[in-house]
């Protein structure tokens, strides 16, 4: 038990991430340990692939593009990550402006009534300076040309459109869960949204992820922040998939007359203003294991292309 407690360092953070993802129960130590090990394997695989890419370039240092390249096929996730990096750059620029000149650089003044007074051209200058920068990737077609098409303010971003569906789905689920919360519960939920593998845990994360063993590259702050973003997404994806599996399992037990089916039917007969009946029993390690198996499944197209051949299918770890 002592060895396990030393090896698994993120039980509290994983519990908080699972709570935000919809798991209101308290998962067992075995469940959180399995999630942590799965996420760790994913991070190590990403770092190993990034190191190979850097070696091909003749470099010993991995870059943020090497990391983003690992998830290039997941367009919504890439879009969310680029938005995360863009707003991080905006916050950094705003902080630098505050350190240099405060409100003078921002071009705005505080209204005595509590609002913000326009500052004329200075506001426009500051807005351009602190505008959300678009993260460009070297494998995109736009990077093949020396000149860029100027962006229009009224032009909709295709990446944001790709991201909207999944984002709206998550916002809808979050709204359904939070609208029945008390003030204290909502404060707790808001705090748990800040859970991270990396924030103020840089040294612990570097040791946990295998920096210095898997890769000799010293990670920059941006790389650590990206990995922190991706690990949260991994826990969220695993939890959401496991909750779906558990929901289907519970539904099957009810329809097949499983144990205590009568009691469950009476519990399902809720009033209009009763809170949703969720999280009564937490997901178990078998749900996480099945969720991981489904996330590792290869698309039918890739399997069909190998039919009738003697080639073996790839069994490398699939990133999610």
C-alpha cells in the first residue's frame, strides 16, 4: 500500500476532475489509480513520439508543435488547445502591460460609476495589441505560402465552428448539473474546475511524466501547460465514456429485472423539481477499463484496408 501511495500522486486532482465531468460519487482508490496510470501512459507515449520527431529534426528539444502534432486528427481538441494558448498569450500580454504602465497602456479609465470610459485611439491601439493571437501550425496549408490572406473581423473562424458542437454539449451538461446546485455546491464545482496535474506542481509532474527518462528535453512552461490541458481532457473523456457505460449497464439491469429492480423503479419516479438521480454509485474500475478499451478501438476503415493481407494491424497506444 505504501508503494501505491507513492506511485499514485494525483488522487485528489482526479477526483475533482471526475466531479466536474459528471461523477458526483466518490470513486474508489482503485478507480482513480487506474485513471492516473492510463493518463500517465498517454503522456509518456506523447513524449516518446515528440522525442522521435525532434530527433528527426536533429534537435534534442521538443516543441509545442510536436505536442499538438500528436492530436492533429482530433480537430475539436486542437481547436480548444489553440484557444487555450491564444488566451494564455492575451493574459500574458495584459499582465506585461499592467507591469509597464497599468491603465495608461490599456488606454482605458475607470468610470466613477463603476464602468469603463472609452479612450479613443488609445483603446483601439490597446485592443490590437492585446487581440487574441491565432496559433499557427506548420503542417497547415496556409503555412506553405510566404504571404497570408488578411483576416476580416466579420469572418467566422472555422476552427471555432468545429469546436462549437462539443463545447455546447459540455456546456449543456454542465448547465443541467449546476442549475439544481446550492450556492455551496456551485462554489465547490467552480473550484474543482481549476484542478490540474501541472499548476504549481511542476516538479512533481516532471518526475511523474518521466522527463529526464523518456526524454532528455527540459520542458518549457508552454509544454507543461499544454500537457496540463491535455491530461484534464483525458480524465474528462475517460469519465464521460465510463459514465455512459455505467448508465447503459444500469438500464440493462432494470429492464432485465436485476437486483433491487423494484426499488430502482420507485426511485426513478421523481417529481418535477427533484434533482437528477445521478452519482448514487460511482463508476468502478471495470467501467474505466471498458471505456479505455473503447477509446483504443481502431476505426473500421483502417481495419478493412488490411483485410486479405498478411500485414499485422498496428497495436501502438492510441492517444485520446
